[in-house]
C-alpha cells in the first residue's frame, strides 16, 4: 500500500503573473490535503470518491453540491495524469512493468476557492505512481508534468505556480522567465525559510464559489494583443514578488504588508472581481491585516501583527461567513 499527500497552497505575492512569465512567492498550508492510496490489483482501477458520485439527496442538494464542487471530480484528472506519466516515461526511455493497480483518493481542500485543490490530487497521484514503478522524477519536472496534465491533457487554462509550490512545499520564490519556460519548460525555484514569514493567516469562503474559470475573464486575450495595462501589470506583479523576497530576507514586514496589499489593488484594476471577494479583502484590512487573493478568488491570504489583530480578523470574517486559519506551512 502506497500512501501519498499533497497540500493546499496560497499565493502570497506576484500572482497571477506566473502564467505570463512573471515571478511569484507562494506557501503550502498543511491544514488541508489531498490523499492518494495506490495498491496492486488484478485490473487497473481509479476508484471514485464522493465528489465523483452522481447521487444526491435532492435537486437542491445537486444544485448546492455542483456550485460548491463544480461539475467534475478527481477521476478524470487522475486518468489524465496517468496518461501524461506514461508519455513522460516513454520519452525518457523508461520501460514500465506490466503491473496493474488501484488508485483511491480523497481531499479536504475546499474546492473552487483557488487553493490548489485539483493540482494537489494530481501531484499526490504522481508521487504514488512514481513510487509504485520506481521512477525518480526531478522536482521541476514533476511540477511541469502536473501542469501539462491540466493544460495539455484536459485543456484547462492554468499557470505553473500551484504545481511548483505543491511539489516543493513550504515557502518558495519562483521565477518563470520567458527564456527559461520556453527553453527548458520550467523556471528557477528557490526554497525560502518559512521562519522568515511574519504571522500569516488564510481565510476562505464557506459558501458557494464561482471558480477560477469565471474569474480569469479576458485578461489572456488582452495580454496576447499587447494591452499595455495588462502587460505593465504583469511586469509589476513580477517586481512585487522580487521585492517581497527582499523584504522577507530583511524581515521588513511593513514593506511586505504594503506589497501584499498592492498585489490585490493592482489586480482589482485589471480584473472584474466578484463583490463578495472584495468584501473579504476589505474586511481583513479593516481588522488590521494585509490581504491579497490566495489564488483566483474565494480565499485570501495576508499578515497580521499579533493575536489581538487575529481575534478581530476571526470575528469580522465570521460575520460574513468566512473561515480563518493559521496555515501550517511546514511539517511540525
């Protein structure tokens, strides 16, 4: 029996420039995880989890469940990962033994909130199948394969940040420079000491989410045609991540908080953002914390000075249906 995990993630700075040859800083939150079990069996089987079951208590249950989880469970992404894994092994000249297996998965990551729910299932499954067949894949290539599972196999628009932070774990600074991404398919990734961070919180909706595909609207199209507002914003987000790295290394938390806030304020000028997401940001800032999207909407991340601020944050967020946690960034 092989058991593997991958954890939720939060983009701290630079997001969404990762999909536009930018730079980001992100962290993992071990409070939430995807878990995969893999074991030998007579046939190859991917077992459905609750998210894959088309059985509901009522029409209202179907509606609420679909709005919360989306239209797809994890079977299709594990299947896509296995196809991509086989292609990679063939490209590298690895001969896989003819050994069938069964894959089971479960996840506690709140879905459709920009916390890396889908990519965590892929990475946990990649870890399991690699271990099963004894294939040692370098970390940057693991992140690349996880991204290609969604973009090439499933046609889902996605950036590389989620897969990188979930493969490397902890706190990571990422540079997705064009010459690196187009030349070798992955960027430069630097692990940072999580002890450099100030007090960090993660807050997320406990109600319905609209999902990443709604959020991203037409920014890609504008970037492709050279819209100066979008092009300049992507450059500034990359600079924010680079400046954030400097602020972390210097433990300059005032500067770091300004950068966290600026990251979202710039995003609000470029994207159409749901009023509920804006309310989350404004509520956190009114409580005395900095605030930025953790991903593509539905969850936010930021820093707070002390426990008094955290208690104010918890109370203010509770009133609008938002849960707040202190992310566990590394293994205790």
